[in-house]
């Protein structure tokens, strides 16, 4: 194994891979919160074949897959249909998800995926990239800070069944 990282845009044929990577990474990240029943409901609602296929068919959403030695180990979901408080009036790209399997963190696949997101944003002349991250996910927050993002506000993330978590809103302003 030589740990070769590659990134490519996902298509409909990748829906099952996204479902599998999404379920596993979400559990790896959030199971420590102790909300397993709520997590199960959320994962089944957000990471099922029908849902991911529908998202892959949207014009305002793109998925990219990250591979290490041709093994799918990560994905990111980008969308341009939402604007969050604090960036109104700007051409904004949201990184809704950037997930890397725990066993592959440290292989630079996350950095390569982030670099691909930035390149795509610049190529399409977005003014800002933004994301929402759980305030207790220190590893992700440090990753985003290292990538140049800054915290600019807070938000509440609603799982299901009125279960909420406190998140940070982070942004990266792009200048041309």
C-alpha cells in the first residue's frame, strides 16, 4: 500500500458508496454524544440510497469522493442553494459534509478534498466558502482553521425528534 490519494466527482453510480461512507463516518464522529437512538434515526433519514440518489440529481449539489489506493474512504457534499446569516449578498458555496473514515484520517485525503473544494469555488468565482461544524468536534475545527476558515457565528443543528446541538459557522473568504 503506497497511500496514493485521489479525488473525483461522484455520479449516480456512486450513491451506494456515499451511503456506506456517510453512515460509518457519522457514527464514528457522533456516537460519543450518547444519542444512539437519535443518531440511528438521523443516519437512516440522511444516508439512504433514495435520499443520496435524489441529492446527486440536484443541480445545486455536487459530491466528490476521496480514495486512498483506489479504496473509497471519504466524501464531500457541496451545495450553493443556501446562504447563512453573515454572508448574505455574497456568492457562497457551502461544504455541507466533508467526511473521512477515521482509519484514514492523517492520510491527507481530507486536505486533498479541501483543496479540491477551494479550487472548484475559485473556478466558479464564489466569494466565500462556509460550513457548519459541531462545537465539540475539536479535530474538525482544527482542520478547518488550518485550511484558513474562521469562526464567524454560531448555529443550532437539529438532528431529529427535537434533539439539537450547538455548532460553529465557519467561513473562508476568497479574494481574486
